[in-house]
């Protein structure tokens, strides 16, 4: 899966810098305001993210958060809860 980014407002591919009636600008702003379920931070602009759900949906997660989660070792069930 490839990560995406949202261009910042006022840049060449970003939403308008000022409030506007453009559908694409509103969609981009909603995506940027979506909350990453792993860190509870906004997806934001100029930051890599994945769409973890349906295409066109807002199930967005920061790429770094998702990649960090994948890199963590699985808990050892024999020591789960601090018991040996």
C-alpha cells in the first residue's frame, strides 16, 4: 500500500488558502482534520498517511504510526501480564 500526503493550503496542489466553496478543497480539509486512531492527532498536511478503510472514506492513519505498530514485536504470551 502506498502512503499519500495532503498538500498544504495555498500551495500548488493544496486547498485554497482562504475559505472557499470548492468541493475538492473542503474534502482535503476534512481529510486533514481526520484523527489518527493510533495517536489521536490530526492527519494534517505534508505528512504521510494511509487510508485504512474504504477508498474515499476517512479511515486515515499516519504512516509513521502504522509502520511503528508493524515494527513492534508481538507480545510473548508466556510472559503476558508480567507472569512467568
